């Protein structure tokens, strides 16, 4: 089932990302460019991230300009997220792009997993382990960007499932977030069938929020899955996920944390 629904994630007065609950946002930021890459939109995208109040941000298509020593996104977000993990996946003329995890919680360690396939754009996923402030919880946060072809995604989801099985315990809390490029729902059905992951859907249900293209959302490409956590609410944030800033819309989920 596919659904579009917005939630006012900015209504919580605890906006520093380390309040009572844990807020997570995933966003394919399209190299900091607007839909159709017509204008620079990085500053507006950062405003969306800041207004979300998220303690964790999983970002895809983070661009690093060739010849520039510091990533522009890191410069704009360093004050809000004191832990900034980025890994380059693909190199292009003029720069490179990859995935990033921004955390207001302490990062214990991290790892990048290459899931590239021959003759396709290089892909990978970040596994970042964070200690949630005020708790003994160590959370596995996996930020990914799967390939455009079904054959790619079939192999990549298999590697993801193997990785989670080998690198996390049965009772460990896990979040998997990113751009799944799963146009037909094949990956979603496989995750339901072969894993303990649950989709963070609108109204706490199994709906998938349409996120692409951002101007006229038709496809639920961007998602957050979780296990061993209590979901409070999830969906496309209303009021902050303005259409056209990127070619994707962001998705957010809020989880109850016992402190």
C-alpha cells in the first residue's frame, strides 16, 4: 500500500535532536541541487534538516567538489551535528558523491560496505554505530543508496541482509534508511519476507510514502526500516519538506526512547 501523508515533526519544543524521543530523517539531497538540477538549493536543504529537529540524518547523493578541501554540507551543518560521517562512492567529472550520516549522538565506530556491481554506478552503504545520549543503547544506523537496475538491487539487498545477520544481534536496535530505488516494491516485499525489519510507515502502519519525483510524488523510493525500536510516527514531514528543493522528498520517523 502506498500513501502520502505529512506529519508536523517540528511541533516538539525539544529541537536539539536529543530530546525524549529519537527523530531520524532520510533525504536524497541530489548533490544540493533543485529538482532538474536548475539551481543550487543546499542552503534551503540544510534548513529543512535543521527544522526537522532530527538527531540522526541519513543523506544520499552528498556532493564533494573537486579541489575543495571541506565538504560544503559539512560546513553548513557542523554546529548542529557534531558527528559527521561521509564516504565517497562514485567519482564524476568535477567531483564525487556518496552517503553521509549526521549524528547528534556519540559515534562509537563506523564502516562502509561496497555493494557496487560491474558496469554500473558505484554504490555502498554506511553502517554507523551510535550511543544514544542518556541511555546504554548502541544503535546500528545503516544509510544506503541502492542501484537503478533490478539486477543490482537483488544482489545489494542480499548483501544488506547478510550484513545485518552477521554484524548485529537478534535483539539489537537497527535502523536502515535511504533511497532504495525500489520502483516496483520488489525489495520491500523481500525485506518483509526475509528479515525482522519493519517499515516506518505513515500512521504507524505498513504504508509507503511517495517521495519521487518531489514535484509530483508517485513512487515510494525513500524509506526507513527498523527493528527492536518503538515507532511513534513516521511520514513525509509537512511544512518542511518543500517540493522541488531536491528531486526527492525527505522521510522522517520518530522512535520512543527509554532513558
